[in-house]
C-alpha cells in the first residue's frame, strides 16, 4: 500500500469530475478578475506606451529605482542579520529553567510583538533625533532597522521556541544522560535540529522583513526605500500605476529568490542527514543467535 493511499482515499469518478469542474470554475473566475483589472486600467489609459516608456531609459533606473532598491536591501539585510541571533537568544531565554530569566524575556517578547512596526520605527526615529548625535542622513536607516529588529526579533523568538519544543524529549534526555550540560544540549543537539524544522517559518518572517522596509518611507521617518525613491518618478511622468506595478514586480522577484534560496538550503540540510554512500545498514541479530540461548536458564541450547 502506497503512502498516498494511507493519507487519503483515492478519488473516484464522481470526485475526479467534481475536482475538474472546480478547477475550471476557479480558472474562469481568475481570468474574469484579471480581465476586469486590465479593462479598468485600459479605460484610464494606464497601458499607454508613454507611461511605460520611462522604464526603458537607463536614467530612470540609475536615478530613481536602483538607489531605492539598494537602500531596501541594505535595511533588510541589516535587520535579518541582527534579528536572527536576537530571536534565537530570546527564544532560548523563554525556555530557561530560571524564572528570573524566563519571565523578563517573555515580557520583552510579548511587549514588542504587540506594537506595530511603523510605531516602533517612529519611536526609534524620535529617540535618535533627540537623544543621540547620529547624522541626519543615516538616522532614517537606523530607525528603520531598529523597528524591524525589535518586532521581528520578538516574532522569531516564538518561532525558535516552537521549533525547539517540537523536538522529541528523548533528544535532550539522551544528551543529558551522556553528561552534557544544558547549554551544550541546547547549542549542539536541540538548536541545530530545530533550525531545519522551523526553516519555512523563518523564511516567511524574512519575507515580512523585506516587505516591511516599505513602511520606513513614511514622512515621519523619511527612509529613501524603493517605493519612496520612485515618488519623484510618478511626479515627472504621471505614471503612478505603472510605477507601482514595476515596484511590485521587483518585490515579487526578490521574495521568490529568497524562497528559492531557502528551499535550496533546506534540501542541502536534508541531504546531510542521509547516510553516506557505501554505508551498510545495521540489521537485527540473526534468528539463530537468539534461538541458541535459553532465556529461562541463561544457558546455550
């Protein structure tokens, strides 16, 4: 019996016909939605060549799009590099046996998870403006990264905690029986295994970080990210919708690349767990060995 038949029943003729009908209806509805969107844009002349022509010019990319894209990638990369270790430390802290560690860490995680990212960015911008000597040109970047790290680090803490708790208890118990300390068990046994399990959730959060950089373009923060950097472009050519479509495509491509990298990394980690080539499986002891012993007397028979 195959694994497929164990997981669910094989659909019969009526079920296959019904599934085919649902698929056709879904495609038709999707095509209808796309048509209405296209017709609406066409009615407003949003597909006119004059509105899309600026994207064929190199100056449009070098002066507007690429600088904003580089700032977006810079803020996202810094936030990811900082938020990942902070999330891991907070997640491990929430699993601590000591209340003086577990309770304050839990309070910090719940506090920053409850505040919107944009509000954290605004608070950070105000703090850096009034209480630090950071240059005004890089202050928006600091505010954006601070808000993203505080929020997403707290969210990742829950991802790490859930990943570690999902492991069988026997993993930690076996390591403890070997005389390993709790820190050693966490760092060398539990955390490496949990990373593989929680990789999809981590990638989803990394995508959120990349998209949330757009929030830093608000007037109160003033970070020149991708959407904000294309604002003058829409003022020059009056092509707001085409510009937003191009920006959306860029974000989609970036997120697809990030997801592809995560899938590649997950497959690579999974291959490492497989037995090396040429390794022989361990078989049970032959039946003759077991039969040659009388377990009542302990003597060979």
